[in-house]
C-alpha cells in the first residue's frame, strides 16, 4: 500500500516534468514544423544555468530559475534567426542542424562544468511534508504546482491573447496567416523563445532532483517525442494528457517491474499509436 | 560509354586500388580503421536505397545489428564458415525488415522516422535484456574467419587480411547496388520519391517498391553487420543505438544523396575528420556539431555538389548538369 | 549561374584545406627506437565512468612523474623513463579494442583497464598481441585470457568480508535490500553480495536492477523500501547514482546501515543528508589523507607524498581510482625490476613465480577455483566505515579465507547470473 502511494506521487511528479518539457516541443513542432532534437539540450542548459547562478555565483535558486529561462529563450531566438530561418524549405536539413546544436551544447556543458563532476543545486524547499506514512518532498510538490501553473498560463496565452491567436493561425496555415498581415518571422522568433524558455524552466525545476550532467537531455527528448506523437502532433492539450498517461504508466511499470521493460513497453505503445491512431489522442481536432 | 561515365569508372577503380594499398602504408590501427570505413561505406550506400524512395529511417543500424548478432551466434554456437554467415546475416536482416515493414510502411515522413526508431530501439533493448544475446555485455570471442583451401591458408584475424576481405565484400555489394539503381527498379524508386500519386496512377504499387527498397537495404546492412562482428570479435547492444543511427543520417546528408558516391564521400570525410580530432577528446563532438551546422548552412546540397563543381572544370566533361538519362525530373532533397 | 571557376575556388578550397589539415593532425605512427617504457591507460575519459577513468589517468601520470624523478625503472642495469599513454575507451568494447590497437602500434608494454564491459572485446586481441593487461574486475579472469592479471583490486571479492562485517556490527539486523545498475559491473557485484548475505544469515527482501538511463531514483528507492529492509546495499552503483540513491533513502525515511563499494561522493552525500545520517555507512576504500594510510597501504611507497603531489597536479579530482591504477603500476614495476625485462612472456612467468607484494601487504596468486586461472593477486582488503563525515579503516578482511569458507554460496550465486567461466557466451 505504501509503495502504491509512493508510486502515485512519483508518477505525478514524473508527469509534471515530462509535460513541461513536451509542451515546448509540441509548440515548436506545431507552429514551425521543426523537429528540434536539441530541445533536450535546452532543458540541460536550463539546469546548468540554474546551477551556475545559484551555486557557483552564490545567488539563490529563484534568480537561477529566472536566468535559466532568459538564457534558454535567447538561445531559442538565436537558433531561429541564425539557423532555422535559412532552412525553411529543407526539413531534414533542419533536423540535422538541430543535431549539430545538440552536440555543440553538450560539449559546451562538458567544457564548462567538467564531465566527471556532479553539480548540485540546492532546492529552496528542502525537507519533506509528512502526512501519516507519506513522505512528500516539498520540492517535488513545487514542481507539480509550478507545472500546472505554467500549463494553465500557456493555454490562456494561446487562447485569449492576440499573440496566441497569431501563433495558432501560423500553425494552421502559414501562408494565409501572412496574407492576413501576421509577420511569420516575428511569430517564429517568439514561438521559439517560448518553446526554449519552457524547456529551460523545466531544467531549472528538475535540477535539484536529477543528475545535472551534460547528457541529461538525452532520455528527456526521447520521452518528449513519444508523448507528442501520442498526444497528436501540434496539440498542446494532447501533449499534456499524453504526458500524464505515459509517465504514470512508465513509473508504475518501472517500480513494479523493471525500467528497461518500461522503456520497451513505452516504445511499443508509441509504435501502436503510430499504426492505429496516427493523429494521436487529440486527432485533427486541435492544432496548437 | 560517355566521357562522364569514363571519369566515374576511372575514379572508382582508382579509389579501390588506393584503398587496397592502405595496409602497406600504415600499421594495424589505421588498417582496422580502414575496415571500419569500408563497413561504414556499405551501410551508407544501402541506407541510400531507402532514402531514394523518399524516406529516412532510424532502423537501419539495428538491422545491421541483426546481421551482427546472427553472425556471432552462427559462428560461436554452430561454427559456420564465413560465406554461410554472410548469407545468414543478410537473410535474417532481410527477414526482420520484412516483418517490420508491415507496420512501418503505413507511415510516412516524420512518423515513419519515429516509428522506425521505436521498433529498432525496442529490439535493441530486448538484446540487452535477454541472456541468449549476451545481455548488456553482448557476445564476444568471435573467432576470425580462416581459409583453408587446398594448400592456401589465410588467417583473416590479421588486420590487413581482414581489411582486404572486407574491401572485396563491400566492393561487390556496391557494384550490385549500383546496377540496381541503373535498372528499372532504381527508376521506379526515384519515381516514388518524386511523385507518389503520379507513379501510382501509372500502375506502380508504391508500397511494394518501398518495401523492396527497405528489405534489400536491410540485407546489405546485415552483411555490414556480419563484417562488423568479425572485425571486432565482439557484438554489444550499445553499438546499435540512436547515436549511430543519427550519424548515418548525418553522413548521408553531408555527403549528399543525389549521386551514388555522395554518401560515401560524406562518410569517409567525416569519419576521417572525427578520427583526426582524437586529441581534442572531450571537445570532439562540439567541433563535429559546428561542422554539421556549417555544412547545412553553406553547403546544403552536400559535398557531392562540390565534387561536381570540380568535375565541371575538368576537360572532356559536358557542361550540362543532368548527366543521367531519365524522363522524370531530377529528384531533389526529400 | 555563377562562373564554375569562382564556385570551385570558394567552397572547394575550404574542403581541401579541411582534409589536409586533418590528415596532418593525425598522430605519428612511426615507431621510433625508444628507451622509454610505455604504459597504457585504456580508460573511459568521457561518459558516465569518466569519474573513474580520468582520476585513474591522472594518478598514473603522477606516478610516472614521481617514478621518473626517483630514477625511473631499472632493467638490467639501465634506467628507463616511464611514459603514460592514454586512450579513451569510453567503456565501450569496440572503442577499447581500437585503443588496444593504438597501443600495439605505440609499443606499450603494460595496459590498464577498469574491466568488465571494456575487457570483453579485448581478450582475443591481447592474446594475439601479447598485451600484458591489468584489470580491476577479477571476474574477467578466465583460462583463455593469457595475459590478464588482477593485481590490486579483486572486485567483488571484498564484499564477502563486507557482509561478515555487517553481521559483526549489527548482530540483530535480519533484512537487507539490494540494488545495482543493470550492467556487468552491477551483476557481478550483486552476485557476490547475495552470496555474502546468504552466508551470514541475512534475508534479502528486495533485489533489483535499475536501468543505466535512470535519472529519477525515487521509484527505485520506493521499490527498495517496500520490503522494509533494515540495511540497504547499493552495491557498486556508479558514483552519481549512489549519491541520488542515498538522497532518496534519506528523504523516504530509511534509517539503517548503508553499504556501498566506494562512496566516492561522500562529501556531497553529507551535504545532502547529514553527517549523522551517513555515520556508520560501510564501504571499502580508504582515504589517502588519513594519517593512518601508511600503516595499511604498506605496498604503496610514500602514500602521503603521492597524495600531496596529486593534489598539486590535479587538484579536486581525487578518487579511488587515483591510487588504484598507480598501485597496478607499482606491482608491474616491481615485477619488471625483479625479472629484469619488460617483455610480456618472461615478465609474466617471473611474476607468477615471484608474486610481487600487493598494495595492502604480502599476496599470493589465486583464482583457479572460481576463474580457471590463478591470475588474481590477492591480499587483505580494508573495510571502512564513515565516521564524522569521513571514512576510517575499521578492519582488514582476508578475502581468500572468506572465499574458502563460503565457496559454495558464491558459486551458486555466480551460476545464477551466468558468470562462471564455462557460462561465458
């Protein structure tokens, strides 16, 4: 019974973390049709910046979080302006370029922090909330709450603001949108900044919990792609729902059985979705 | 033969002859490296068969693994000789590809890419889990081929001998692929990539041909896997992971997929570059990444375009660009 | 279309320049006649295990510098300088073989690997090229490996003594939970721990492997604690895994002894939990800044001096492997000076006839029973506990004697995991 509750809590946290990373990727895929393989590395950069600002520079966690978001957003803008803009007509080339960015960012992290050190980020919420036999670390609760707030904010942004409508218009039909006077270039940069900033925030949230190392983005990106496909490409709501379903499934299987079995099962599920429900959970109904 | 084709033939034969001389000028280390390059060339050329039909796959490397594991088990458990293991590796890989093609070929584009990744990675993780395949440690102590034919004995465990053996096998495979591409089937593959619907309207069943490309490519990947198993004497599951699949794609793009030799060029140049950066150990991937970005930004058609520009400067070549006959428009990048 | 000539010069030059530059940058493969003796560190310098590989390489460099300063290695009356050559095997079998090939071209006389995943591909090659190699994993030994020795660490042999020690200090503890990463290192170690716990009347309530890609250890620990163990054994979890596991144990309220092979990141563990929490944790590697190190590490010349030099040359990177690889080198050096040769066949024969003294004292060759060959140099091994945030040696375990007493338990557990020599695929 204890294990069941612990696993549920762990699943909730894993869902929050996965959702945070995936919605950024879903956004950029829906808007710009870019398969950004470097998304996991933006997450990693977020974690590193948080570490640097909070530990190395001695400022605390929240300035670290803010810097992480700002720097990854800037990186995203840079990627759009310098790279993606030139390769609009070449999607596979775009994918390759993101792999290049992935390698550069990983190497930068190795050079910056060393490959054989474990960088520690202290959480501003140490300690554990104890309810009966339950031990709920405060920081994990924080991650869950922060993820929910961010997702609500993003949904509001996309549905209630002019910017959000413009983004969705571009995602639906770029040519028509530009004929309506929407600047594709401007929207692309802003969307990329938003996507990268979300990844950076996810990295910052997770930094006190996981191993901060140059390769921490690798497993994250695979999960993110699985989730996006399950949720339906381009659908934010789909990505969120799929994150919860997938992470819960994965957490339970890896706790009760084995994490390798969980990964294999997850991949089979993705394959199943691709074969039988290629439009994912949200189908064609929602695009961003 | 047109003068362009003469140049091609001369170029090909010169490269092969030069390659064969490698063990004469270098020690064991670079000779083995040469074997690795040869195997990689086979992988790239077979990968290109799939790319010709307009799809990018992440499963190719795992299919090579199928060949490698088949060889390892055939040799260690059943003592099969080299020619038999090559056939077995190719057959098993082709079989696996056939099975995978049924679910996978219903998808296209990005979906196909992710689907191929999912299927391949699931297979790879099964190799890691199941003790029969050696688990995480894989299978090792695969003995090298040994030829004992009426007085002529060759121990292919020596790097130079194995290099020549691999070179011979790879050249044969390349020749087969080259012929295939020139034949009707090659034209159909290009047609499918270009204009799927048009092709179907003239009666070409595109899925069947895509399947054919996928399976044939896998057979060659299986052969590459068999060579790999002998080359290192060991087969481990990590050798067939996403990283290697990504590099295959990268080398193909950087080299260029329009011509037959483009991918070969990309692989050879980048592998040599990668090796020469060994002194900068930890920073190597970063330099590699910068090169990728540079090539994609400034030379998106690949290195083969550069060679063609160079070729145009040489005397005796025609000045028009479309050297290949074909009634279809030139296939662009997918 | 712009003129072909200008397109040729612009882009083509770039590529040609690139290829030329890279060809020139390739290392010189010509083997010069060299009075230097080369030793090779074929270690993971990148990846997860760089935490073991890089300090190992650094330690080897420090050892080489100190040895050369003290006059080098004396062979047949001539003094030779020793030089360390390093290659990043990344703990991947194929890359390790590449490194071995590079070493053969560079005439390396003695190669050091960590062992486990990186040895499996090398065996054939090392036999063919007579590469005398040292490993830290005694389970790599087998009758087919003709030039392999385990001269310092015989992981996981000391775990038996570890279980015995736990029984001694916690006579009332019954249940224990185990976990390790799912690779050869993890499997080998857990097999031996299981035998140890069997032998000393512990009940194993949870026994699991976690995937190498795990980043969040909360589910792993939840699962471990479900059986309500009184002691938790983290086996040879890689350093960063161990840190997160310990942290989770603390958060999830585990109170009991923690056992781990190396506790490499102990200072960080103390920071994340507390000195009191870590008190009494059992591990197997002493620290070199312990003033008592000289008395236990009798086979290591001037350990304090070595430590000081290391901290000067490579500050902040000290780890257990920093002294283990130099200890391997020390054994080799002694053997070379006794045999008066560095050539593999004669050296090996001489070594077997005259076992060099081991890091922790006199030693003998051992291992026939379990591995089919006596190529493990076995001596006693320290058992270490955490006191006030630092590790102190509390006992020395006699590994060979423990094995002799509990042989059947070990063989049974090894067979389960298909680790016996006749089971290797």
